[in-house]
């Protein structure tokens, strides 16, 4: 075990393998969940908004929970907050650049989910000002998540009825795989097991790499792990953009970011309580806030996202990454 702790090439290999397993396992998990829901005739809007969203953010959730339980709050919180930045600045930017046409933005999404995202971010930041996210605060974030999901399901359901649109949502279509109930359970269980195992390996290797190079855990969480656990969202954005559904990519990114704060940080806090370092409080949180405001601000300009918006987001991510490297290594 000691040899493994100091063998950095092996730890990097474990890290890369973990990324691959996480991405594929999240896919299997969602496939199985969607299949089970279809067999039991669960409304497709609930499948799309709840099951698919939770499935694609399952890597972030599992990694953050494991890191929090092991006392690595920097990795856990850095992963959740870093995923918000990566989703908005990179995953959405890739969708914009790959989309055959400018991505239309629904004003309704900006005025509901977009404003809600700003609100929950401010709430989580205020909770963190005393240097700790206590269990009751985590429970409050989870309660806000439940209220958000209930509102979202009813809102989307009414919108579909208004437009008499009962087509299969594309986010469900991509995960609709044929098979019996036992096969769907196998897919779901296998995906869940893969996410848990890969997350444990990911946290283990990241901790070793951070210790060996003397890199702060927050940097590992905000960069390597945040990018790795955000692969399902990135893949979703690429597929949606290529199919001409860039508006879906925008909605999924905003929704995933809400879950990153309410579900992932909320659950980790509710279970273990999380110590919030000054680095997270005065660097990660402001970076997330700037990222969120930038994405929503660009989206409000004409209610469409053009290619230049994508390059602006990519450029901002490069600046963010460069500032972090300067702060911690120069």
C-alpha cells in the first residue's frame, strides 16, 4: 500500500481509468433508471427532469460524499463548485461551438431556473461564511431541492399541456434501451456500482497525487476531479448540439448546476458536516458566482447563444485556470 501511495504514474493511471468508468457507469445507471421508469409507466417529464438529471450528476455526488466522509472537504467542495464552473464555461461552450445554428434560450428558463440558481448560490455562500456547512444547513439545501423539483415538474407539465406536446423528450430518447425489467435492474445496479467504485478510486488517487506534489486539495477538486466527474454533462451537451438541440444543452447545464449546489453539497453537509476553508470561501465561491452571472448574462443578450459567446466562455475558463495556477504555484 505504501508503494502504491508514492507511485505517481500508477495513481495517474487509476485517475484516468476512474474517469472512463465514471462516464460509462453514469450512462448505464441512467439507461437502467429510464428503462425501469418506462416499464412502470412513470411520466416521461419526470424521467427527463428527475432521473436523467440525477443520473448525470451522480459522479459529482458520489465523489463529494466519499471525500466529505473521509475528511477531504477541499476535494469534495472543490469538485462540486468546480463542476459548476466547468459545466458553464466548457461544456456549454462546446455545445455552442458544435451547434449548427445559434442556440435559442427560453426566457422562461432564465426567469425561473436561472434566477433560482443565483438564489441558491447566495444561500449556500452565506451559510459558508462561518467556515462550516452544518448538518441542518445541508438539510435545508436538500429541502430547497425538493421544492425546486416539484415546481419544475409542475411547471414543465403545464407547459407541455399548453403546447399539446407529448413527444418523447430527447434527454429520455437517448437513454431508452430495450430490455426486460431484470435487465434494466442489472443496468441500473451495474451503473450504480461502477459509479461508487470509480469514485472511491478517484478520491484515493487524487489524495495521493495532492500529497505527493504538495498540491492543495481544493486545486485537485476544482480542476482534475471536477472535469472528470462532469464528463456525462459534457457528453450530453455534445450529443444535443450535434442533433440541433442546443437549447436542451443550456437547460441541462443550468439544471445540473442547481443540483450541484442543492443535492451534492446539501447531501454531503447533511451527512457529515463540511468545513469550508478560506480558499473555497474567497476563491472558489466568487469564481462560481462570476461563471454563473456570465452564462446567464450572455444568454439574456438577444436570448440566443452565438459562436462568439462560446469563445468568450472558453477564454474565461482559461483565465480562471491561469489565475488558480498563479495563486497556488507561483
